[in-house]
């Protein structure tokens, strides 16, 4: 009982520290991203501003003793080779984990995030992509913006499940990312995430202890023909499901 109480008190104190650090890092980072964006206005893709924005998550994780993050797999050789990146979605913390990857991606994100002070401003400066859930016009506009970023040699990041998995099991994929891949001829870059569900516990303001990992898988080239979208979606789902099973087995052994 005493040990459980000590652990609860420790997690509470460390969470207070981690939230404080997150607030400070966001305040410090906002003008840095703004200056970087102003200095690179000739780059319509805002690659450097976006890359710096993601590093906010790296700084926070290093100062948060409750979290350990790891990246593995094969990273793209050329950071300006555009991919349509997809990942399973366990938690909001997926975004912070994926931000540790050494290449920039433009995120398709819920419109709510763009309304947050400072963070939303940085998302705009980074040229992330706004999506209003359930709005077809917004969905079409978001895909147009994805095409624009890809044409500017920057990858885009989409969660094909559409929302977080409540069970941790991989949900069916929506077609958007795969239609975009078939249309543009650009490959899908699958990424498997484990461990982030423990980092942010539902209905608890405190952070959880987490040892999370993202594994970058081999790119999957789109096919052609009337069934190309279905085939690509199914191949990607199978690849991610297999990678998640492998990662979970490794952690149990």
C-alpha cells in the first residue's frame, strides 16, 4: 500500500513538472518558429519552420522523466523525397513521438488544434493541414493541401484510422491517404507505434509512465487499376498489423 501511495505521489509531482515544462517550451518555441519562418519565406513549404516546430516535442520529452521514446526502422535517405506517411493512432502522444523522426512532415490535423494559442499559431507557420471532421468540403480542401505540400517535396502525415483506437487494436483504414497515393504515384510510408497509450491516461490530468517506440517500415508503392486503392489500403493495414505484433512480442520477451 505504501509503495502504491509513493508511486501515485511521484507521478503527480512529475506530472506537475512535465506540464510546467511543456508550457515553458511552447512559450520559448513560438518566437523561434516565427523567426525561422520569416527567414525562410522563399520556401513555400515552410520546411525549416515545420522541422523546428516538431523539435518542441523532443525538448519536452527529454525534460519529462516519465517518458522514454525510441525510433527504429529504416529512415528515408532523402528528407525531401515526399511520402504519404501513415501510422496507427493510440494516443495524442503519438504526435509527440512521431515528431522525433529526423524528417519533416506536414500533418493533417483536426481544426480544433489550430485554435489553440501558440500551438495553433505554430501549426499555421509550419503549414500543417486543417481538417474539419465530418465536413466533406473540408476533407476535399485538406486533400488539395496535401497535394500542394507533396508537390513542394514535403511528406504529409495522415492517421488512416481517422481517430484514436480505444482498444489499442488496429481499426479499419479510411481511403483518403491511399487514394492520394494512387493518384500521385507516391509511396505510402507506414509507421508502427506502441506504448503511447500509457503516456496519457484518459480522464487523468497526470501523465503516465511510458516507454514508447515508433518503427518506420519499408515504403509501399501504389499499384494501378480499378482496385488499386483497396489493394494498397489492405497491404498497408497488413504490414502495420504485422509490425505491431512484432513490436509487442519484442516487449514481452
